[in-house]
C-alpha cells in the first residue's frame, strides 16, 4: 500500500511538471516518457503496470514497450496486464497487436489457467470474432479502402497465432483451418491461412467444407479423394486429358 501511494505521489508530481503535451509532440518525444520512467524507477513491473493503466490510463502499447525495454519477460508482462482493470480479452488483443508472441499468452497461467480457461483454439476464435473483416460498400465497388492497413495487420495477428499453435502447441493444419471455419472466418482469411501454411486442398476442404462454396476450380485428376466426399462428388466423368479438364466444387 505504501509503495502504491509512493508511486502515485511521484506520478502526480511528474504530471505537474510535464507542461503542454504539444511540446512533446513537436519534439518527437512521447508525452508519456517521464511517467513511464517514474513508474519503472523501482523496477516493480506489477505495481508500475497497475498504476499506469488503472490510475493514469497510459496507452497499453506504451506500457508494453517500456516493460520490454526494461527486460521483463513477455508472459510476466501479460500477467501484469491481466491484473489491471483491462478485461482478459483486451489484454490478449493488445498483447498480440503490440507484437508480443502468442506463446507468451499460451503460457500465461492467468489467461489459460482456471480463472479464464482460454486455450489456443479459443484464443483464435476470439480473434476472428473481434478482428472480423467486414467488406465496406467501397470495397464491394472495387474502390480503395482506407482501412486496408488495419485489416492487413489484423489478418497478420490471426495468422501469427495460427503458426504458433502449430509450432508451439502441436495443433495440426486441419485443426487450425477447422477452428477458423468454426469461428466464422471469411474466405480471405481461410484462403490466406491455407496458402501461407501449405495446407493441402483436401485438408482445407475437409476442415472447412463451406470453403468450397467460393467457386475454386480444380483439375479433375488433381482433386483428392477426400475432397470428393466433402463436396459431394461421387465419381468424375470429365476426362482429365480431354478439354480443359476443369470441374467446380460448386457444380460437380
């Protein structure tokens, strides 16, 4: 309690000396820098994060950056954020959007323990739900979308989690695509994941049958037997050597 009071006193004095925020903006120095320095002066991560987030509403990105700069471990930073007024879901998204590795979240006893009970696949479902891609009217008309960079960053966050699930937690390619599909990921996300991780066509279609609805075409002799079952192809009558040999899963 005394340490928290001490930190609050330091922060109050620091704010009184900050001066206009615009002065920091024009100098290229973060207006939060003095506050962050004061908070971490005692090298107490948990207390610093608690007071910075709860009492001073410092952007989480700045807190994470400073904590990493001070050499604290990624999972410990995440656990410290969980103890603030942020929701567990906010911590997961903020951590990933600020380049903390997914394995640090998977290894968090606070997030993946009894309290919140998250698993790698439920974390992926959360991301698909919260970072969902919704086509705007401009995109439907083929016009440039101003939020393209944000959408691409969100897509990369999802794909990074997919990769960590496979690399660090032994999920299969089927598991990842199936989870994306169950979570309602759109075709762009499923396609990008399939291509990025070299998921065989049969595996992708078996894991996400609705993915066949998007009109992909396959050469008849290359369409795997597993895919025949998934998309309802009992037998193929197209001669692969005659004509172009193309069939559509939508119209087998």
